[in-house]
């Protein structure tokens, strides 16, 4: 029997977005891709490090995402690894993004690329930039959590 729950598998996480920005609201968007791009993404040949999202004419576009073409891609196909790709969102989500970017000074960044029932989706988020001291504080908090987990593990083992 087929389960009714959608199957998720993360392909790529944009670690730089989580480090440089404090992420607020997250949205799931579809991507308009060509055939060779789908094959390349499924084989993890994508990079989101310097990518961002712009809104132009009431539509969202992913800019700067680099998809490396596979060596098996046909030579007659014109491959542009950093072309602008359209994001598929509902109108109310786009309106919410437009309002936040214009009025509150947010930016929109891609967080991850994942598969959802054989569809390639991009998780995007409204984000505000972190200051340098905020990044240091987040690193301290992360290392403290790690040390606490190690201490608890030692206590459980009885060392």
C-alpha cells in the first residue's frame, strides 16, 4: 500500500544562509527547471552559496544558484549554469514577501533544495542580516549545547 504522507529527502542545505541571517518565515516554492538541471540536482551538482531571490513583476526569481551540468548532458543543449530560474509560489505568499521586503527591510534567501514526492522544491525564507557579535553569540550557544550533550552522555554512561 502507498502511504499518504509525502516523502522528503533533502538534497542541499544553504549553511551560509543559516550563519549570516536570522531566518523568520519559511516558504516552500517549486522551481521551473530544464531537463538537464533536474538530472544534475538529483546527483547533488548544485550550489546555493551566493544565491538570492528577487521579485520582479509580481513574480519571484532565484538568482546566482549554480547548477553544474553533468558530463552526460547532450552537446547540442545550451547549458547556462547560473541562469535565472523562476520560483512557483501562490499569490498570497508572493504578496506577503513583497510587503516584508518593501516595508520591513527583509531579504529573501534560499535555505535548502529538497525532493518532495519526485518534485524538486526550494525552501526560501524571509531573513534579516546578523551583526558580527550576533554570529559570535550563536557560535558560543552552539558550542555550549554540544558540550552539554557530551557531559550528559558521560553522566549516563557512568564515567
